[in-house]
C-alpha cells in the first residue's frame, strides 16, 4: 500500500501534487529565462524544488492537515517542528559532493523558504528525524519520486547552516547565488500554491509593439520603421543591453523609448503616481493591444475591476505573482529589498533576469531616492538591468551613483535629449503673493484655460473661495477628496483638457505636477523648488509651441504657503535666485535641466536639510540587519507611513448600509463590499487626523469563536466633508488651522 502525504487542506492537495506543480513551473521558468543563470544554479534549484517540502511528511503536520479535513485524529506524541527546518536533513547524499558554498546555499534556501519567528530547535529536530522521518524514508521517497537519505552523519554540518544565515555583507558571489536560489524557490512555491502562471509570454519583444505604432508613418514615408524613431528612441534601441540614465524633456516619446530599451526582457516599469501608472497600463493594453501587461499597486485591483470587468481577475493574479512580461507598478511593490526584510529574495531574484525602468526619480523625496539608488546597486549586483528616465535629474543622485562601490562608472551611460527649437514657456517672477493676483487669474480665465497651483490645500481652497465669488467657471482639485470623488474630478479635468474650446480656471495643488497629462494656456503658481516648478511648467503648453512674447507662467514669491513644511526652505530660496536671471524671458528646455542640475549639486546643497536627509538615509540603509523587518514593515517605509485611511463622518452616515451588509456578508461578497467602502475613503496625514477620528463600530465574522473588528485600518473622520456629485464640485474635507502644511 502506497502512503499518501498531504501538503494542503484548502484545497486538498497531496505533497506529490504540490511538488509536481513546482516542477512544472520550474520547467517553464528555465525554458523562458534559463540563459540568465548557469546550469549549476538550475541544478541546485531543481533539488530545492524536489526537497523543499519533504519535511511536511512529519506526522504532526500530517495529522493537523487531516484534522482540518474533518478526520477524527488525535494530536499527540510529537511536537510539530516547522517543516522547512526538517527538509534539508532528507537531501540526497550527492549534494554534499558539490562545492561547500553551493550546498550551503541549497540548505539555507530550503530551510528558510518560510520565514518564521521560531528558531530551529536541535533536540526537537533530532527527535522528529530519528523517530519519524528517517524510518519512513522509503514511503516518502516513493510518494515524491525522490532519493532522500538518512543524513545522520551530516547532521551537525546541516544544523550549523540553520544557525548562521548567509547575509548581504558576506562574500558577494556566494550571496548572489543564495539570493537567486532562495528567491526563485519563493516564486515557484507561491505560484504553485496559487495554481498561478510563473511566466507569461516570455518570447514577446516589445519592439514589435512600438513598431506597430510607427508602421503607418514609416509606410507613408517609404522608410524602414527604425528610421522614423525619434533620436531618444533610436538611442534606447541601440543601447538596449546597457544600463542607461536618460534626461529628456516632455514629449520625446519616453514610453516608446523604454519599451525599445526593454526589448525582449521581462520588464518592471515604475512611476511615482498610481494615476500615471493606470494611464500607461491602459495605453499599452488598449492602444498597443498588448493583453499580457500587468498592473500592481495598492489600489490596482479596484482600478482593474472598474475598467476590465471581464479580465480583472486574470490580470490581477498574474501581476501579484510577477508573471506578466511587462508590469506597471509602484516602487513599494517591487523595490523593498534594500531593507533586507524577511523574504526579500523573491523580489531581488526576479530582478536578476529582468529590466527595471524608474521614471521621474526627482518626484520622490530624498529618503526614498536613497532607497532607489541602493536598489539599483543591488540589481546590478545580481545581474539585472536598469533604465533611469527623468525630465530633470538632481545632480546629487547621479554623483552618488558615480561614486558607488558596487556599480562601476562604465557600467551605465548618461545621456540628455533636448529640443530647444520647441519654445513652451516665458516666465514672470512676481514679488507678491498669489492671492494678490486673483483679479488677473479671473480675467484670463474668461478667455483661456488657466491653471493655478498652490503648495497647500489650505491655500488652494483660499484661492478657490475668492475666485468662485466672481465666476462659476472654476474648479478645485487637491488630495483631500474621497477616492470616488477624486476619480470624478480627474475625469472632469481630463475632459476639460480634451475640449480645446473649453475655458475656465482650475485651482490645484502639486497633485497635478506629474499625475495627469494636461495642457493649459496659462499657469499661475506659488514658488516651489526648481524640480517641482519644472513639473508644473509641463502642465502649460505641454503639447504646443508658444509663439507669444508675453509670459504664460507666473511665479509668486511672497507669502508662499508650505514654505517651511512642504519644501526645504533653503532650496526654495535658492531655486528662485537661480530663476531670476530668466525673469520676463523665454526659458528653454536645456536651461531648465541645467538649473535643476546646478541646484542639486552636492556642493550647492551644503547646509540644507535635503542633503542631510539624503545622506542620512544612505547611511541608514547600510546598517539594516538582514531579516529583521517584515515585508509589511518594508512596504510602509516606502509609502507615506504618516498617513491614515479615513471616511468622513457624513459620508459614513450616508453609506452605513454598506458596513451593515459587510457584517453579514458571505466570503464571496466581502471583496466587492470592501472595494465599495474603500472608494469612500481618503488618505490623510496623522497630524490632521489626530484627535479627529473614531473607530468603526462594526463587528463581523468569528475568529476563535470571537467577533472581530471590521476594517480596523479605516477610521471615521470627525471633520465635515463637502462635495456635489452632480456639479462635481466641492471643498472635500473642510479644513481648519491645523492643516496649514497639507498638500
């Protein structure tokens, strides 16, 4: 009689079935990207696949699974030992003929493919092996089709590997092998457990997508398609096997350039803002007609369910398992590994055979930029490629990369692409407050598309209140709307932009700097740092040539909101000083890039909080201990951890029925209700929500016989909220004096 060992109870699956699922995905992964790693790594990975879960044959684990399936079993005699600690002791003898560094990496990849707080217990492991697993090796080997042996004579050698883990500070070649081995095992195990694809469309070359878009122009001009590429795109295609840093102005076809650079490699494309990522995903999915593209960020499931009713589950699953050939994502989903959190190897090993695009690095604060630079070093170390694209590049970031001890200077190219024949902006620096020019804003709004950008929500609302007293052609947009209403306003703004006959005024915060592709006639903005100002300039005459002599960009330097909180005050002052020589003049694209470069040179930054924050973050990243943080901890560090998800009290009162439904909902209905409720929330800084929130009063389900709090991560905000869904106007969360520094 053949002994059957179980691996899972929900759904029920034998250990052989689960292992075969990994074997299948191993074959697909090796066929798809096998050329990235040598045969030695693939051989070790196959042993890891075959033996990673053999410890689940331990009787306590088997009895626990059978009890979960409803069998009447008694758990006694043995204390359960985590199966991952047992599995290495049943490896075949042949692995110990490998070089020491190889079998060390294999043992640790298996032993830590689950990261646990429980430390390996010598006495319990010996007891489990000698009294249970080793005596039953024939049955285990037969069930799994493996050749495990009694490794009693090698026990101490194996157990020592459970005590002293391989770390980032170790020999780098040894470390890289371990990361790839353990990380790929994670990928295979997670995909197999979910019965998800490990890789999709591996043979796709993104050049084909780009060429389809250029085919009509090429045909009309009777030219090969490569001849109609723009200079940036030709450059990206030529150096597609290299690491690149590209500074290029808006409108040069950076997306197509990135895809040409990515070529046939698995690619992760990151941007700072989710709305921009959604737009790129939609463009590739719909306009380029590429259906194997993924989308992954904190609210990607909500976006997909609304925009892709038929396909959202497939896209979402492929994205979460990194299966997609091309994945648009935020950095907190894939670049947490510089924090060396428990299980980080999954991300980093995937990067070893992938290409990474980081778009607009200047949009991140200096702490996050330091993490990104560290991530690039680690990606280079394991063999991955990177493309850094930006409209303006702070020199300090480039200087740091050039001084890297890991990435040689000749390992990446730096190139700039500028077209100064395209004139877009003439600036006027005003030595007064933006509030003092409301009349001019209103007058121009009667015949033009006017964009007003304030540094804080409070100042934006102040301007909006003043303007709407004199005209109805005004809208306001900032970060303090619930998700449902924010989406409405974004659609309204895009519609306004697309209707070239429409006129009026939009008052916003820096939220629009990089989030939405809009093109206004005139920009009124409070002073900000140069990189931020350049982003704001890009919302005015974005797609057109400016052919007039009078200014179309007005910058206000007095009574600037958020000067001490939103921006580094010293850098803000220096930004205006650098701009002054261009007052009442055309500001060329090359001049913008040079100004930002000068502002952020290390010598020029001396004495600023920006430099202190950036250098401190770089140093802190060197001191992180391996495996101390959880994945959630690392993700919080890459997000705005000072934010809290809230639902305004009056919005909650109007929608309390959703919460009451959730209390009684069956499992299959909860996801939909969660999404509906999430649309009613807004993310606010804790400095605002402090002493202004209360817990949701709803309980649901049962855990261990007790009811638990529903949605404990959402609080009720005891501040008023205003929005008219018919006119798509309103103030959002109503502010008080505590919100002065809110952007």
